[in-house]
C-alpha cells in the first residue's frame, strides 16, 4: 500500500486541494440535517418562531407580560421595543440583545398562554385543554390590566408565580419552556402576520439548504474532477515508467516476466491502481471527515441515544472482519489468474494457424476454458461474498433506525426530544455508519490494488542486465570503421548450466561478408545477438574498431548497426514509415533505393497506393517473403556501417535471393556484412564462413576451403546440393 500512497504523494498539491474541498463538502453534508430539524421543529411545529421574544407585539400584550415579570425585567422589555404605531403595535429594536431578553420573556409567555387556554376552556364549558384564540389572549390581558390597579397586585402575582414554578420538576419546567413560542404564535395570529412569519422562515431556511446543497454538488464535482485527473496522471506516469523500463530490458528480463504478464501489468494492474487512487481521494479521505463530524454533532445534541451508534459500528466492524478474512485470499489470487488467462489467450491467438493445422481446436478450447473457469470461480466467490455483505449491511442500518425511532419516541413522549431532532439524529447516524461502510469497502479493494502495485513496482525496479557504462568510450575518429571482432567469447543464458557458445574468436572486416552456418540450435543467432548487446557475453569480449561494445552507449552502438531479425517484424503504419524506421535522416530517395536493393519495388508498385500503402499490425497484410524484404530494406535505408542478417533470406525464393544478394553486394561494398544462414547457396560466395557445432567454431574459411577441411560443412553441403552441383562448383573453382 505504501507504493500507492507514494504515487499519490507525487501529486501532493492536488491531494491537499481535494482534502480541503472534502472538508467543505462534509461541512455542507453535516449541516443539512440541522436545517431539516429546524424546518420540522421551528418552521412547521413552531410556526417559524425562533425565540420567545416576539419581533412585534401589541401594547396590551406587552403590558400583560410585563406584569408577570420582575420590575427590572419589565423595564428591560419596555426599553427593547419602539413606541406603538397607529395600530398599537410595538416593534423590537434591531440592535437589542435578544439572548438577554429570552430569560425575561420565557416564563411570562408560558403563563400568559396557559391563562388564555384556561379562559378558552372556561368559555367552552369544559375542563379539557382548548387552543386559545386572539380573543382569549385579549381577555386575559384586560383582566391582568384591571387586576394590576389594586394595591400590591404586582407583588402578589410575582409571589404566586414563583411558588408555582418552584413546585415543578426540571422535566416539566423544560417542557413548559418549549411552549413559550405558543404565546408568540398566538400574538402573531392576533396581528394577522402568523402565516407571513412562518413562510418567511421556511423560505429563508430552505434557501440556505438549497445554497448548501448547490455548494456541496459543486465541491463534489470539483473533487471528482481533480481525483480523476490525479488518477489519470498516475496511470500515465506508471505506463510511461513501465514502458520505458521494458524497452530497456534485455531478452533475459523479457523472458523472465513473459510478454503476457508485462501486458497485464501495463494494462489491468495499472487500471486497478488508477481506480483505487480515485477511491482513496473521493471516499477514504471523505469518510473520516464525515464520520468524525457526525460523531461531534451527535455528541453535542445530548439526546442520550449515542449508545445506538456504538452498537451499530461494532456490528458493522465485526461483519467486515469476517468477510475480509474469507474474501481476502481470493482477491490476492485473482491477479495471478488474470495473468494466466492472458497468457493462454495470447498463445492461442498467435498460434491459431498451427492449432488448426493439427486439429487441436478442441484441446485449446479446453485449456482456455480451464483458465477462464478458474478466474470465473474466483470472481464469483468474491462477488458473492460482497453481495452477501449487503443484506447484513441493510439489516444493521434498518435496525439502527428502528432503535432510534423506538427510543427517540420515548424521549419525545417525555418532552426531551422533538421530531426534527430525531430525524437529524437518524441522518447523522446513517452518515457515521456509511463512513465506516465506505472505509470497509475500500479495505476490501486495497489488497488487490496492493498486489497490482507490487507487480508494477517489480517491473520498474528490476534493472536491465544490459546498461550503458558510466564513462562510455567513443569509436576512433580516423581509420577503417566497422571491424567486428570476437575475442575468446563464451556465453551462457541466465539460469542455464551449460554454455551456449564456447571460446568464439573471429574478425569481420569492412568490404567483406562473414557468414555463419550450422545445424539448428548450434548458437548462430545467439552469436549474432551478442553484437547489438541483446545479451552480454559471459566471458571474453566483442569489439567494434577495438572498442568493447560494453564500453559504448547502446544508442551509439546501434547507430553503427543495421539489424534484420530472423522473423521479420513490421509496425502498423505505411510502407514508407517502416522503411524510415531507422531515423529521421532517411529520405524518400533512401527508402526507394533500399526497396529496390531488397527486391521489394515490384510488389510495392503493384499496390494502388505504392509506398503509402498501409501496413497492418505485425505486417499481417503482407506475405512472409514481402515482410522479410521490407525488413531488409529497412536496414539498408539506414546506411549502417555493419549489417547483421539473422537468417533473413529464408523466406525468399532462390531467384530473389540471388538478385537481392547481388544488389546488396554493390551497396555494402565498404560495410561489414555478417550473415546467419541455413542455406549453402546464401553463404556460398562469402569471404569468410564460420561453421558452428554445439556452440563451437569447427570450421573457418571460404566455401572451397571448408569443402576440403571441414566434415561438418561438407555434411551440410551434401544435404542441400546434389553431387552434380558440387562437381560444377569444384570445376568452376
């Protein structure tokens, strides 16, 4: 996992921006339940009234309230309001500290409202609770005003009020305090502004909720945008690093990882890391912020239901622990199975022709089906495990909601909680549970991504056995160029117990053709691959103009070489783009001349688009012989000092072979030519022929010399040429 966080660390500025935006998003998300509670409790149940201190009050009602206050509170209340208008309504001064007035107004509000309710019940001739009207409020206010004229009436009211409140327990007192708003609502109704006050509050609070929601949406979009860009950049960087590393690999590293595995690591594994990086930025960073914020809101509410959250989280963590222990090994196994499936698929697709030729379709289908079924079973197991997780998650969340409603209902019955508070508590609880759920889901994904990151890191950190020297040497500035020499060279493949080549020594000079021939598996191609450093020698040295190829940079070495592989490789594009593959210095004239020397002009001209004809991936739309001629032309167009042909004439007919070698001889008169061949006719006129047998040189010389002195060469010659042809050659000499 440290490797994934290391990748995110490269984009620390963007990650910090995401965290800052997530804090804003969490603030908005955590604020919405409070606004919901306000709309339900204050906006609907209390008619939009937030304080027991009315914003506007009639003079008669204020006088009645002041009679129920102490003299100091009454004076404070009278100063807080403006003089009465024409309708006798007084308005609260905007600069008044309402917090100080609330204590003065709360108890008188409750008492006056209860008196109005009692008056309404008396008028209705019932002992049941009756909702008072503005008429009842005015009647009580008039009675209080008349009673206040008697000597000592105010003191008597205050004494009775104090004694009555002292007899109430704390719960009832709190319940009465919550009813203080009822008097304000009754007063607003008497003024005819109750509906306007309620709608004003609902619109204001709803507008704030809408603004927070829009801000949260905008922040979420910004977080998604930044997270996507960061993950895409990480994927780009990883692909670039892997590709740059793999391009520098020698054949030994390519064979160690296998092509199929390298493709999987470059595509599927990097996609896994990309996906998890997005999840880390959008969910893992958000979940703790949301969870901690939700816990803080719940703790500040003093509802007494906090224990329900701890029960829910404990049940959730227990479920996650069980599921992770069951599914985790399968997640780690999945990447290996994806590798195996890709390997089998690649082998079948690249070998489709021999599979058909040997009627092995049924066998290969079974082999693919085994790999496919193994992956399917693993995926089904993990998916079923994750699917099984959801019903339990739903049970925990619904059970949590049920507990909150059950115990919250009891709290509301006791008057210690309101409906809006319970709704907000449920919302906060769900947010906390979802935070843990998000973390658990990511915890399941992380191991698979961790395996993918390890596989990618393994490729990037595996050094190539072929690397440039710290202090490279340059080729001599003067003198003959292109002298290739092997000095007692031995080579052993990595992991092998035996040498593939033993004590090879020879020199190939400019203007001469050196041919290498021998039986299959004797080491011909291996010998040739030591010159461009596809492998490095185990013992001895290979030099060009006296400089060890290991002391040169690979770019400098390859600039000297024109290499034609045993199997012609073309790249998607056009014929021209393939012929100019050797560098930007190659002109159209160079490409056309090279095609003519390689005997490719005839079939190129036959195409409707000529040199601009498209080449499909891998050269699948040209024949083997055409592919080989284009590969030869590509090397010729580069104008190298040294030509390396690795059995590059095997797909050519004899007529084309002869014509190509004749034209090539004229072109490469001053260059060093080294040819690996199977056919005697290809090497017949070489200046020097090396005969390899089991990794050793068993013969060296011209064709005539070897026919007299080398039994291995004689055997090859007799197997390919008739006695008559051999006699004709002898007579020609």
